[in-house]
């Protein structure tokens, strides 16, 4: 056999092996089973008035309620399938949103706060606000999503870095942050967005973290695994709802920086990962970690477990649809 043929065969073999690896990474995903013992227990019912409950609803959608006031971050329920996201156009599913709100026990909200404007965060937010009578708060890009959906201008409010929002017993400080670093659908939405549109039309538009204070307790919501260095210095949060989407694909140095900037600077006592689930799967099925081709939850959780154990931080998990007391067992 000639050298040219041998080289060609080796290249073909390498190509086939590469394709096989990609197929395997696309099909494989970590199991959630090893982390179920970390799950926080469901809060006792009925809920005492004024006592905070947080319900994880997939990605970084969190319902915060004290029985008198109810707030929701993002509110993403449509979760279009991967084929639609990659090859087609997407739009909010009104019927699915209505069923999801009913299942979560959400009839009225005081505010829906979009942490950024990618479709898996803000696509459904205007419809959720419309159905629940809430104000929709977000970036200028989130406002363009709302305008395209027909939400009345008086129902929108732009977020500002350092802004303090007050709803009932809640005090929320808005903190400008950065999105997890990747090049997809970044930038601004500059005109009203009228779905159906391609998924990448939902541009990031600026990311936010929220420091939530309630009756002397505090928690931080970091919806994306990005950060602004030193932004949280001097702020304290007992609990961090920590977005880990994409973190499994970063190196140890990045993970360490993210931990320092969100957990160490706030002196958190408990970390609860969010944004770990495959958001192309419907919410009426059990949530599953993302495919290994796009993320590696095992790597993320292994890092979090090491750092938490070394620093005396409690690592817990929030199960979907289950209202929990985020401070249960933590001393003031």
C-alpha cells in the first residue's frame, strides 16, 4: 500500500473516531441520582405568613414567596425541543405556560425579573407577567421582547446596577454581572422582537445578579456562571443560588475564580446549584442534566463538592416544583 493511501486511511479512521466521539458526547449525560441525597426537604405546609419559600422551576426560574408577596425570576416554561432551537423558530407556548403556572400554584405575582434576555430566561417572561398581573423588570433587551409580545409599557421597568427594589418584606439589590463566557447570541436586542423567531434572536442584553433580603435573612441569585470581579465585595449572603450552566466545560482556574467571586466574597454558608438542567426537555418530565457535548455537570459538582467540603460550606440541591425554606438549618 502506498504512503498516500495509508495517510488517507489514517485520516478517515481519525474522522470516524471523531464522529463517534461526538455522537457519544451528544447522547451521554450525567445522572442526577448521585446528588439526590443533597436535596433540601420540602417545606412544611401550610406556609406561615411572612416565612420565605423558594421553588426551583428549572434553569434559573425561582419563585420566591412569603405568602403575602410573590416574585419570579425569568419564568421560562416553554422549553422548546433541541430540533426547534437549532433548525427552526421558537415562540412562547401560552397553553404550556398556563399549565406550568397552575402547577406551581402561581396565580398572582408582584414582579417577574429577567436575569438576562436569552430565550431560556426571558422568552416567556412577558406572557407570565401578563397572566399574573406582574411588573416585568429587565434590561433594555428584555423590554424589546416585551414590546414584541404586546405587554403594555406601564408594565415594564428597566433594571439599573445598584438599584434597590422593595416588594412587601423583600428588599432586592440589582447587581450588574456578566454572562458565562461564550460567543452565542450575545449583544443587544434593538427593536421589538415578535416571535416566532430563531433562538439566537434572543440576545443576552446584559446580565444581573440579585441580592435578596427578607426578614433579616439574605440570599444571592446568580443565574449565569459569569461574574464581575470584586462586584460583590462587602455584600453578604447566607445562601447562593449558583448558576452552573457551562461551568463543567471550563478549567479549574475559571471555576475557582467564579467560586471566589460569588461564594467566598459573600461569605455564604450554603450553595444551591441552578441552571444545571437540559432546558430542551419539557418540565412535565423529570429534570435531567445537560448532554456532555455541551456541559459536564459531574465536573461542576465535583468541583463544588471539593470546595464546599474544604471551606465548611453546605452544598444542597433544590428539586423542581418543591417549595423549600432556603435557610432551613442555618443559624442566623
